[in-house]
């Protein structure tokens, strides 16, 4: 299927030292950039995370400490990656929940402000779970009718995600669904803006989901003792809460968002 693109769409996958966005690091990244004419470019890099890779995670993705000796750090790769992703929308499998937050966090550590404001984010897993709840290997077997070889390697998973995405569009773009009010609609279209909205699921102000938007469009805390309370209201009544968050183990992007909110109060 030919994707209807007005700008490049970058499918990507990360292998990491763990799943904590604030403290874990990338050990491998693979990006398939699909250009508006549907030609593709692939960039795959192993990354020295500068911290030990836990054996548990190494057994999953097959990358051990010895494999990244001599590899560039993310900070060293960051300018090349940012250039490769310039003007790209982003897509992946479970990417909105994990890969995008982790990638942005690494860019911020490298002192590169990787702006998401003008980028569409498409999570292929959310389309999959909406239409056929399974995992990546099952999705590949279901949509592409073949087993996924070399699962949990970044490049194999990236290419598989791209193939699944195209197969999803072919299968679902004219399929009707019925919402909770009984309205019939066709959720899947070959339109990146529509798919970005479809796979967003939740409306968060930050990438880690610590700050969300309420029904009034206000930023509210999505955790802890101030859950569901407006951020501005809490910072006005309890200024020390901002300092506590800034000193805590929160992702840099979350700290960036609450700092923007705080500055807007002055």
C-alpha cells in the first residue's frame, strides 16, 4: 500500500537498559524513514549507554556490555539522529508510551531540544489493540502471515512494525466500528493526522503521563497526593512541590513542562 504522506514518517524502535525513562538508557536504535514518495532510508546504531546493561534485559534483546564497548554514546550520535529525523512524524509499536518518551529524554540529556509540537505521533500498537489485541510477533503473523525472525532486535522490529502498519491500512481503512453511543464510524484512514489522533488514546501534557489535561484543558497532576488537581493551583498554594519535583527522579521532559507552567504564572 502507498502511504499518503505530506512529510516523512519515521518508524523507529529502541533497545534499552530498562524501562525507566528517567534513569535507563538506549543501547540500540533503528529508524526507517518513509519519505513522501514512499522511498525508505534506514539508520541503525548501537549505543554505549555509559551504564551497565542488566543481564535480564540483555537476555531479551541480545545486547551485552561487551557489545557496546567502543560504540558512540547517545550524545555523540544525537546530532546525526536529529538531522535524520528532521521534519519527520514518528511511528512505532508502543512508541507513544515508551519509545518516544525515552528518545526525547535522551535528546534532552544530550542538550538537544527535540520538539514534538509539529510532529504527528502514530502508535501502531494502539491500532492493533483496538482492532486485534495481540503482541508484535502475533501481529506480524496475523497481518503478514509469516513468523517474525530475529524478534527483539531493533531493526527487525522496526521493519516488522512498518509492514504491519501497511497491512493494517489495507485491512481496516473501510471497516466500520460502533462507538459507545451506537454511532457507526470508520476509524482507520490512510491519513497520518487521523491515525495520530486515533492512537493517542490519552491526552497528556508530558510524555510520561505525569501531567494530564482535564476536561477543561487544564494541566493536572496524574499521580500522588495532588492527583487531578490543577498544576497551577498546586504551585500557587504549595510552591515547594515544584522544587520537590525538580529535585526528584522525574523525566527531564516532565520537568521541562512543569517549568513552562510555572514560568507562565509569573
